[in-house]
C-alpha cells in the first residue's frame, strides 16, 4: 500500500527518537518520496502546478519581449540606415499604389520643366534610353523631412526609382551600394545634390545604372534660393 509523505515523516521522527538511523536511510527515503510523487500524482496538485508553471513561463516571456522592445527603442538607427529604410518603403509604396509618375514622359525636356514651381530646386533629369535605361516620368515624393523629386526609369520589366534633393553637405561622394529587403540601393552626392536609386535589378545592373546617371546627370542639378 502506498504511504503518504505525512505518514513517512511521522515514521522518520519516531525512528529518529528511538534509534540511531542506519547509513543510507535518508537517501532511500528521499528516493521513495520522489518515486511516489512521480508515479502517483494527485489529480488536484498536477494541474495546479502546471498552471503556475505556465504563468511563470508566460511572465518570463513577456518580460523578455518588453526588454527587447525597450532595447530596440533605446538604440537609435543610424541616419543612413533610416534613410535607406524610407527610400525602400517609398519605392515599394509607389509600385503597390501604381503611382509611379505625376508626369509620364520619356522626354527629359518635358519631365524637368514639370518640377519647376513645385520644388525649391531643379533636379537633374537625364535620359539613358540609349544605354538601356529609358526615362518614363517623374513625380513628387517625401523623404528626409522634405519634398523631393522622384525620377522613374526602367530596365525591361524592372522599375528604378531615383530620389533627388539638395545635399546637406555639397561634398561629392559615392556611389555607395547596399541591399535592403531584397532591393538594391545606390546613393551618391554630386553637384549640390544627393541621389538614391532603388530597384529589384541585380547588383551589377544597378551599379552600371548609378554610374551612368552620376556621370551624365549630376552637373545639371543646382539648388535654388527660396
């Protein structure tokens, strides 16, 4: 017949008063108690223990999640990384909304004047159709806390968005290439302008496009006085 923990405790106390316990008795009793707990759990204790263990694990998981969230909030994203995220998001949004161009034209002499009066700068607009990257239009967009020019190019079925606005630092640099969310990005600064190109083109093709556009288009850009 199974013996309860209370009965075992009573037996041990009586035995301890009358006799000196033999070697190994405590260990054997402990093993018996543990075996009893494993083989014959009470129907009330087991669910209760599972409930409290579940609550404990839930509390630990929630605390860990909040801790990670606070760490992420407390760690600012570098400015260039934040801008890369915004450029990529604007590119994806333009594809999803089917709003690639406010002015749809392959003629740079139509697209460039369209921006006049809508921006406080004149963006460089260059057609690269002969090189396999035809201009298809332009639109207004919003980046870095201001309205910017978005020029739209294509390479076969691939759309290339080029965002242009005056550079805070007129020092020429780039192009610098990166990848974000599966898209290829290139950024550079020249002629008082900064530009970001983003597309699902392969890396080699976007490099070629960015190099051509930087060489051919940057000297036209000049910020206008407000």
